[in-house]
């Protein structure tokens, strides 16, 4: 019987083509639609291992103040201080000398959330109908409500930008101006001034507990006071940059601060644990989901990490430098004013007239 044959079945060119097509098909199956994914290290859409550790400019210009909503380094701030992040990755900044609360979307677009740029005053209202006179520190609760220290007042801003006044501190010298604020999950505010730290319920601010009082903090101007950072972790423990230049804490319901790390009255830049570390001027604190703290340590102009075991390190910034240097860590910062964390190893800080992003290893 005569067998049928297929012409060119064993042609070398045809065999090579078939092998090539088979290889491409296997590659597409392994990588999914679109073919192989390019590994990236900048947090883009190319997959990979996520953003590289380092400092990047998110919005504003560290050396140029101004009053302008825009995207990235085209936007302008004027002495931005307190900063917080919401559950959707939006940042809110107390822009002190623009008398406004600014919002930064995850893509770096800056808008004015409450108040009006360059318009000072004290008025409750919604959005640009509200007025602020000296917004400095800022905190956010689980419902997305913001709490802002504004001269002698504490202001509340709802997620739809409605501004009301929670309470007003008694008129006195500038050491009594509230300049640090945090909020816990039970609806308590923690506020630091130049002479004390207080905790009080948002819905009953007259019922307060004094957690510390004593030495007067150095003042930086006629109507200002050097902020002292305060933060509350997920367990309700409050941490305070206390009047003795150390970090103290008070567990939930406790009405007195207890020393956590550092030595009273000693300043410096030393890392270590327990009584060994020293700080210069912790103007802001934030806590991550593990209960570790990060401090904006002004004068040193560095970011300090404080673990639950009271171990202090300096992951970012060069002590004594006042120039923003982005790129690989440690880098350096223009004057640090505020700090917040997304809880997953990324920090955001106000530095000079800019907002920077710091990704830790």
C-alpha cells in the first residue's frame, strides 16, 4: 500500500517556526495577558517588588513658599506643618501661613480642602467659607474627621469639609497655645502646649485630665510655640514628646505620663535603647500598625524610629543638614515640621515648603 506523505513536513524552516510559536505561547500563558511583566521599583503598574527605599518630593518646593493649587512640584505651600493620611491615601496638611487645610491626592494633586488661601480669620463654615488663623498640628480619627490646632482653638473638619470649633483654650501667654494633637479610637483628644499635655473627650472638652505640667517650652515667636509631638497607637497608648526632652507615654485611661525613652534634660542625636537615646526637638510623632513610632526631630532635622522595645534608630535624614536631598537614604531634609505614616513602611513629612515621601527598607 502506498503511504500518503505531507509535503514540507520536515522542512527546517517550518520546524523552526513551529518551535518559535510554541515558545511564545508558553511565555504568554506563564505571564498572563500582555506578555512578560517588567519588574519595577517605583511603585508603578509594572509589578515587581514595590517602591525602592528613599526620599521623593511629592508636592511643593522646599525652598519656595507660595499659595497655589496644582500637581506635584508645581503646587506651593507656605510653612506647611501638621500632616495626616486617610484610609484612601489622601494627605491633609495644616498650611500655617496660607491659613488653610490643603489636600494632596495619591497622585500628588494639591487642592484647598478648608479655608481660603491667604485669608486669615476665625470662622466656622464649609470648605472655603471657613477661616483659620494659625493652623499648625492636625489629627484624624477613624471616621475621617480632622482635628486642627488653630491658635487657641481646636477645630473639627468633617469629611465633607464642614468646619466647627470643638473648644477654645483660655487666653494667656503664647506658651499656652496648643501646638500638638492626636485622637484615640474612644473619641479623646490629646493636646500639647508649652506647659502641659491634656486629654479630653471631644463631646465634653470641659472634662479634661492633665497628663503632665511643668517647665515652659522655648517659644519661637510672639504668637507661636514650639510644637511637641503626640501620637496614639492602636491600643490607645498615648506617646508624648514631653517637657523634659524625652518620650513619655500613658496607657489608655491612665492620667499620668511615664518615661519611655531618653534621659530628662539631655538633648542630642544619640541612638540606642532605654535611657541612652537623645533628641533635640521632637515636633511631631506618628505610630504605625505595629506600634512603632516615628518622630520628626527638628534641629537634628532627622526622622527617628522608636520601637515598642524603646530602641531608637535614625533611618532618614542627616543630622544638622537643612537642605532637602532626595534619593537613597539617609538623604537630608529642609526643616522638618510634621510626619505621618500609612502604617506599612511609608512616611510622609512636611519639609521646608514641601511634602516628601519616605519609603523605608
